[in-house]
């Protein structure tokens, strides 16, 4: 038997369908026993998805095979079938891991040996390689004859694909080795395949149509779609792709060519300076490696003794809600840590500054939030992301960076999570493995632990900005311009219903705060939020916050519950921090029945996406309405959409101000842009260049604004042709 051709599917963007395609390609190759095929699940970010998709339960994994190959001198004695799960459709299946605990046993240096063992036994090996440019993924690429880069027709996927191709070229993978598959081609509101093809430097070899219902039906059955619906468009496209793969050997790079590249060390693994070039290097620590390791051991020793001396394991976590008790406990602990440090350190620490720093760090770890304390105090940091004990990232000035902060153990991360949520009557354990909460300063917290998080306890904190931005500050930051500010103020004062849309971290809440500041002080304002982030300056302001279920799963109060109650509280304005569910219908009905000037935010990628999001959220309420009726309700209720975005340089801007100007026809809303941000390029420092422009469209409600005595000139809407 010839050496197997190895096909690797990958994408750095999740949700593009690469796992589905890998499974169906393998099925098509093996159908009617035409070829001997092995399907390998090497996606370490979502372990087990492919097995569930195929309704199989593997007992052994790739790590088990690697262990056997390492310990058996004669590989011919290793029985491959003991590690495989043979599918009824004729192909063999091998998963990388069965349990998360096995992950450390799968190392990049193992990949070459295991593929060398597998190749002679198959015609084709199909690999789902995941979506992170890790050492394992690069090692897998080294063993491939063909890389299939899966893309969907949206701007984020196209951007990620270009980044992936740049990275592959930097790693010296030839572009002729990479082919592109466009999944969900011709989706509604998508980028055309012609535009995608012309924008990419490698060949687009297949377009898979979008048939969501057919695909999901097959996935839910645990049957490949090419078997469940063989005559569907998506199945016929996959079959055509497989025919192309088997009929065109020139699509595959030969092993001799790959081995020649290896001999030249062209593809020897992740280059030393790769992460430096990509701007992802961790900052150097304050100590040398040897000294740093000794200090970690010292801190662990003192930390353990402190816990024992103060009996911290049995400490009631509610003590942290009492300022007096917390202060007394910290004073007692500080004296103890200082004495223990003198006792334990010997001659390791000669510097007073380092000694003082260690006392603070140990105190923070034992009684505070550990390495997070310093990050929470840094005003330049907006987000803190803990992936596990060794990886703490922050977002600073719109850019994500890896810090030098580390936790002693994953158990310490979990302890800090418990310390955050316990005073609020919440818990986190295997039965409740994820939780949302709020720090005392208003910062939002999300935590998720194993078994849901495979990398260890994960914590994300969105810091609460204590100061309110002013319109002038946003203009100085070039988040909008004076004409837009003047128009938005007139809209709020004249009680126009407004939706602020945008992606995560795009500045929606900041813009909502700015708009709220324009509300006259003599009006009664009610705000409804899941996590209190709004900061209003008006005195007549009632703040309401939803409540999650208690430990017994009871007592939840949703935004929808709060909204229904606000209608009995005589509000002039209702502001919902974010609409994300059935409360959307109530909000639109209130806007339609006398509560003008209401505002909310919605997650969406564009003003057009807002309409689709509203459609789906209204249907979530259980009301079965035709799309036409929903769209008419939206147009009647909402006057304007203000769309925000975070650009490639990390800056946040209002990039569209759009009026809902009525219905174009029975199904389509007439969206009219009033102001837009036009990007003109990027400077040498990576800063986005561009400016705000009026489109020339004059809002239909301008006369209503002027009748109310609000001075707003038509001049601000005119296009500057100079």
C-alpha cells in the first residue's frame, strides 16, 4: 500500500464548519469501501465534538497510541485496531484525547512519529486540526499533503483567513499546499464568492451551500449529512469536492517535497521570533529565572503556613463583605507574613523593596484577589482574562497582551473565584460550573471551571469605569464628531427611541451613558440591567438589577420580570442595559405605547444585523408572528440605531447613525444612514485613518425636532464637497 495522503482541515475562526466538513469528507472517501480512511480529531479546543457528531464513543485515544509507540521498541507489534473506533460507514476514527487530564501527554514532538506509523496503513488520513496556531497544529501541518482552510462569507472570517495565510507563509508553508473551501456560500447578506476568491492568494476549490436545517438535522441524528440527505445541495457539493480530491493528485504535495523542506529546516516548527513578530511576547519578569523559581517556592511555603496559622480554609467567606473584619484580618495576617518571610527566606532576599513586594503579593493571594489586585488598580486596563494559573491576559488601550502575572495553582484561581462570588450567595462547583457576578466596585465577572473549561478555572473581568465619559472626551478621542454629538443630543431631548448596537467591547455601554446624559433632569428614569454598568448624572434615577437563581435554583428575577414591573412605576424613560432575550418584545411594545425616548443596547455586527437580532429575540418570547408583522412593529417603535465598533488598532468609534425610515416593501426595512465613519487607511504605527461624514440624508423627524424648539440646522447633514 502507498503512503496515505493526509488532508488537514483548519480555521482560526470558530463556527465555520470545519469539523462537519472533515467528518463528511472522510465518510465520502470511505463510502462503499472505496478507500481505507482514518479520521483524526486533533481539535484540542473542543474535545469530543466530532465523536458526538458521529454518535460514537471512543475508548482509546491518540495519546494512548503514542504511549504504546514510545514504550514498544518494535512498532510492528503495536496493534493499531486496539486504539481505533471503526464507524459503521467504513472509516476508522481516532480522537486525540478522551479526558482533559490527558492533554499534557500530547506534545508536538510526538506528532511526526505517530503519523509515520499511521501513513502506511491507509489511503487517506483526514485530520480536524483545531483553530489555534499552537505547536501541535504546526507539527500536524508538517505531516500534511494538503491543508484545507475553511472560510465563511463574512468579513471576520475573511480577515482571519488572510491572517492565517500570512502566518503560514511566515512559517514557510508554501501556498500551493493550501486550498480554500467556502462554506455556507451564498448566505443571505454574505460577501460574494467572487470577491472572496479575488482577495485571497490561494485557490478556492469548493463552495458548500448554506442548508442549516438539513445540516442540523443530520448533526442531531449523529449521521453525516452526505448519508442522511444524499441529494441535498450541501451533500452534492461535498461529494463533488471529494471527487475533485481523488481525481486530481496534483492538489496534494508529495512527501518527498515536504521531506526536502524539512531537510532545509524550512518547516521545522514554530520559529523563535514568531510570537515576537506577532506582538504576543510575555513581558520579562522582575527576577532572573533561577531567582524567580526560588521565590515561587518560598511564596508557596509561606502561603501554606499562613493558611494553617489563620485557619483560612475554614474562614467564612462572608467576612470579606465586612470592612472592619477584613481590615483586622489583614493587619493580623501582615504581621504573620512578615515574620514568616524573615524565618523562611534566609539569604534569598536582600532587597527591602522585593521583601515588601512579596509581603503584598502573599497577602493578596491569601486574603485578596492574588495577582489580580495590581491589575484591578491599573486604570489603563479595561479587561482581565485568566485562562489558567499560568496565563493572565489584559486589554490595555484596546489591545490584548499577556502579563507576567501567575497564580500559585489552579486551585488558587478557583479560591479567588469563590471569594468573589460567595458574598453574593453564589457558588461554583461541578454541579454549577459557570457563574456571572459583580465585584464591589461594579466590575463584571464571569467564571467557568472544569469540566466545562479544559484549561483550568477561567476568569474574565470587565472593569467598571468610575468616571463618566463626557461628549467632549469622546470627540477628543475621535469616537464621534461635533455634528454627530449635536444630532444625538437633539434626538434624545426630542424623545426618539434609540438602539445602540455593536460587538463585544465596542463601547455600546459608554455610548448609552453619553446618550442618557442628554435626558432632561426633570424626567423620571428607570434603568434595567443584568450587571449594573450605567452611570447617570440625573437625580431622579431608579436603578433595577436582575437576579440569578440562588443555590437551590430558585428566586431568579429576569430583565423581563423587571420590565413588566417598571410599567407600573410611572417612568418617563426606560433604559435597558442590554436586550438579549424575550424582554425585547416588551420593550418594543412600550416604545409603541407612550414610553418615547427609551433606549437599549444590542449585540450586532451592523445596523442590518440589528433587525435580524430583533426578529430572533421577539420569536424567543413565544409569540408566533410573521416576519412582516415583526418588522412593522420594529419600524413603528424604533427611530434610530447608533452602531459602534472596535477597529483594528483597538480604538472604538460610532461608525454609523441610521434612521429606520419605514418599510421598503412587505419584508424589508428602509435603513437610511445619516452619519458614517469612512476608513481611508492605516498609518505606519498601525493607527486607523479616516473621518466622519454626513451622507446627505436628512432625517424624516427633523421637522419634529425643530417644532419642539430644539435648534438643529440642516447644514450638519449636508455632504462637504470641498
